[in-house]
C-alpha cells in the first residue's frame, strides 16, 4: 500500500496566505484560478473567508480550483503533468491512500503550520486524457470537477473513492513540529524506514523524528506494505479524520 502526502490549498505562493482554523477545525481554501473552473468561492460558502485570508485579493466571485472535491464521504481528486508522472512512476492506484495536507493558521495568522485535513482511499482511477468531456464528470458531486473542463496534459487523471475532511484540529494531524518553522515536521519513526519520495537526502532527517520537508512539490509517496507500525498509524489517522 502506498501513502501519498499530497499538498493542497492556499499557501504563500498560491493564494497569498494560509487556510484558517475555524470553530476548532481546518477549513482548506482551494487555490485561485482563472480557467478550467465553473466554481466560485461564494458557491462553496467561502466568500468571506477567502476575502479575509487573502486580504481582499479574492472575493466570493473569484473562481477557484476545487480539488480535491468532497461529497457525502466520497472524494474526487485530479492530477496531471509532472506530478501525475510521479504518481505513475510510484505505481499509485487502487487501494492506496492520499493524505491531503496544507498550510493552516489561526484567523489572525498566528501559528502557521502544515497539517493533514482530509483523505482519499482510491477505489477507481480514470485516465481522462487531454480532452475530457462533460460525461467524465463523476457521479454524486454537486460541482463540476476542474479536471473534466477544457484542455489538459495527456496524462490528466482522476482518482475516486472514499474520502472525508477533518472536523477538528487534532494534534495527531499536525505535521509541523510545535515552535518550529512550517517545513520542519515531526514525523512517525517508521517514515524514515519506509522512505519518502523527494526526501532521500540524509541531511533532511534529524534526530527525534524531525524531517526537513521539501519546500515545494505536490505528491510525496511512501510504501508502507508489510510495515505494521505504519499501517497502524494510517488507520489511526483515518479514524481521527
């Protein structure tokens, strides 16, 4: 089984700041876009939030790239280009799990940190290709998925399956070590054993299970097949979400 740590949502370069923690839970703001979208922040109920967190750069009328998309314990997630090429090279597919993480902070922007906010257990993989059609829209989702709109790379792909978002800011879902920079993660000890793509350099791995995470990159993959500790950790994370 592969676990994919998948970076999504607002950050300093895509949106201009973190997503907020509201009412005790993370609210991931999709990144802004000007094309391949039919969904505005207002239609997602995020108009006021995005205006606040972007300091007015985006409003309820701004288009967003709503992906991953969640609906009634289902998730649809699209990927393309080099990031999809990486997933293909790592044989990510049915039976594997995406753990979506992003940059979060309090409404006043204090305590910025990375945390896991949702998951997808892959049940189906659809190769949409460069010319997706309206008929490629997955059933059961209110909004049109952006990877079914307009032109994409030839490897444009949609992952479908069970998925949920977190309702509380459980410490187990926090990646950033408390009191450290955003990219300094406190990780489970087994992760060094199973390895994580884009993190092969030994100097990234510190004592006391500290990992200096890659500053950019969307999909970090580890294979936890046969590792009891890793599988137990994953089950706990999914139950927590």
